[in-house]
C-alpha cells in the first residue's frame, strides 16, 4: 500500500515525462535511520527540465537530490546518496529529532530501462503485486512476482540482509467491498478510508444505498454477484457482508470463496453463521474454503453499537492482512 508519505504515481509520472522527451529520474528512499522524514519506498520524480513531483524528505534534502538527478540524467548512471537530517531541519517538518536517509537516483532510459519501467506501470495498472529489485552496487534490476512474501504482506520496502539488494514493494491499493449499505457501513467506510482502503458499497436497495447516506462514496446498486464480477476480486480485496439477508450476502460470498481475497467477514450470530456454513457446504465449497469466513465478523472487543462494531471489523481485517490471524 502507498501511504500519504509516498508519491503514489511516481513510476507512471516518470514514464510519462521520459516518453514526452523531457527526461526523468526516479529518486527512492532505500534506507532510513532515526526519525527520517519519509519512510522507505517514498519517491520523488525529477524531469530534465527541473520539474519535480513527490518527496523523499519533506523538503530537507530535496534540493540536493534534484541536482544529483539532473547530473544523473546527463551521465546516465544511478547514484546512491546518503543524507543526515539535522535536528533543526527535522523539527521544521514535524519531527522531534533528525535521522539519516539513503536515496537511490535512477535516470530512466539508461540506468532504469524504459521497458522495465513500462512493465512495472502495466503491473500496477492491472492490480498485479510486484516487487522491484535492484542491486545497489551493480545496478542489476528486475521485477519479481511471488518472491518476498513477508515484505509484500507487510507493504514493507527495504534493503535485504546482504546490504546490497533493495526491494521496492508495489502492491495494488487496498480495496474494501461492503455488501449492505447499513449503519455499520456508515461508520466502517470512513475508518477504512483513513486506513488506506478504497471502499465500494454494494446494495440494490435504493433506500439504503442513497448518496446522501454515503456522500462522496462509490455506490453500486447491482445485485452483489454482478457487482463483484464487475469489480474483480484479488489478494488486496477485503469483502464484508453486512445485510443479514442470504439473498444478498450469499452470491457475493460464493464469489469471494472462489477468489483469492485476503479477508471475508460476515455479520451475524453464531447460529446465523452455522446456517451460512451449511449453505456453503450445500453449494459445494470445501471446509478449507469455508473456514476463510470470519463469522461472527470482527474481533471480540465487546463492541456495542455500529461505530464500535466497525472498529472491531477493521481491526480484524488489519490482523489478517498483516499475518496476525486472530
């Protein structure tokens, strides 16, 4: 997941600027120590004309990185830069104390081949999780799929134990698909958005899925099975079922059980869930598939009321996402 401290569209911008003839260099934070202003993986794009997008330090060292990037565009070589951020500079960007960052600068078209960057951009567009691997000493680069499972699960870019291999995680944005535009959904959706999810609410009942109840949110009035087919379900998708109505919940549930979503949660009591399990067994799903359903939904925190139930759901989603299976 890209966070607020990262530049979400850096690869796409770098490719666009390079192909337009302006030239582009991609600067990436590869290591940090102390209270560095930006997390590992944060990116800044510099064009040959000095235009910039993104950030690697919140303003502390951007000027020096831009100068190095322009020089890299001239000689075609990558650079590994190290900066110490003083306490005074750190305080200016909202930190209590300074730190140290290493920044990799890669000119597109020479050090970073255009074809490799294009492949990365295409993977990101298709919601395919990939890792960009570069040897900081030799400059050898490649995209890998299926490697670095811990880094991919934790959305954690960084340098491997060999001290030379930098791995940049490029996961698709997290997505939350909620079936049922109910009171819990009204509390869950804004919480999930803060946590980095892109929410979609599915409910064919017009009175529930009314824009005034969910201002600014994506609403789909299709039947849930049709809606999830349009959306597509993948490893970065969480499905939450909140209607209490099998006619609405079950079609989406069956689609999720046949897919590779990372989380499935369904509202209801233990008795309701037992009936749900029986229906899924009758539909031909295996015990292993059915055991993926978290029901009753959410961590048991003694939640009372829609807002607290929403907290319990988001907490359970986070635990599953990060490999802390509750």
